[in-house]
């Protein structure tokens, strides 16, 4: 029984994490001005491109989190990202 509870907790946590990654990525695409303020000054000349690309990456990584086959790759990308 305890093992089943841990599996259920893991699945719920993965769905919650995936939801937050995807929603943050969508927010990057819908309201990019908000994210321009947190870009370092030395990267501001490519600010909008960084916001859009990070939003797309967050959506993709959030979706990859849902598939166990790709979860290992998703973790490696997030580690370096």
C-alpha cells in the first residue's frame, strides 16, 4: 500500500511540475515585457528573443516531463539550462 501511495504521489508531483513549466512558458509568450526586467543588462540587446526562446523551451520541457521515455533527457537539459 505504501508503495502505491508513493507512485501516486510521484505522478501527481510530475503533473504539477509539468503544469507550472507549461504555464510559465505560455506566460513568457503572452506577456514578454514582464520577463524583460529580469534579463541581465549585458544581454538586454537580445532580450525579447531570450524571453521567447526560454518560453518555448519551458513548454517543451514541461511536455517532456509527462513522458517517462524522455524524462531523463528533460532532466539533463534542465540541469544545464
